[in-house]
C-alpha cells in the first residue's frame, strides 16, 4: 500500500492508494476518525481510476484512490441552530473541494456527480454525533 500526506490551506489531506483486484473496495474512515481530535469531522471521497498506477507485491493493480479532508468545529457552538448549520455547510463545502481535488489528481472522462453527495453522506454520522453531544452538554 502506498500513501502520502500533505497539507494545503490549513486543511489536512491524507491520501492512500488502495489495492483493488477487479472491484472498488470501500475504505473505512474509522482509523482516520480515531486519530482526529474530538473537534474535527473527517470527510472522505474515493475514486476508481481507469489508469493502473502501479502493481502490488502480488501483481494486483492499484486502481482506487481515497482522499480525506478534516473539518474543524472547535470555534462553533453546535448546541445552537446556527452553529450546527455552519458545520453542515463546512462539511458540504469541504466535500466539494475534496471531489474537485480528486478530479484534478485522478481525472476521469467525466467528473463523478455523486462524489460530494456520497462524501457528505459518509460524514453525516460524525456531524450528527457532534451536534448531539453538544446538545446533551447544554441540556445536562
């Protein structure tokens, strides 16, 4: 497995090229989420590439790329409606940026119109949990 990390504009980016043998495997974000602070949401998008970018030790083509960005909400009051909405907007914006980055790094014949929607959907449980925890602290 090949991986690299970079940082751009204050947003941490972790990319991992995953081995796939004829199918696209869904990469779990649990490891990334576990390493993230309690005031960040991990947004992840993936892309099957048509171009084989390498071969594993056993000769399987490396054909899928996952990219993740983190979104901080340390400055937000998630117990308020405006704070929760701001977090949702940040997640949506970051998902679109993430998918644009995937398009630039690993272009397809046409961009994936579902990439950002899927990335937002995958982050929804993290967003909901953060909002629920903030509301519970406020109530308790």
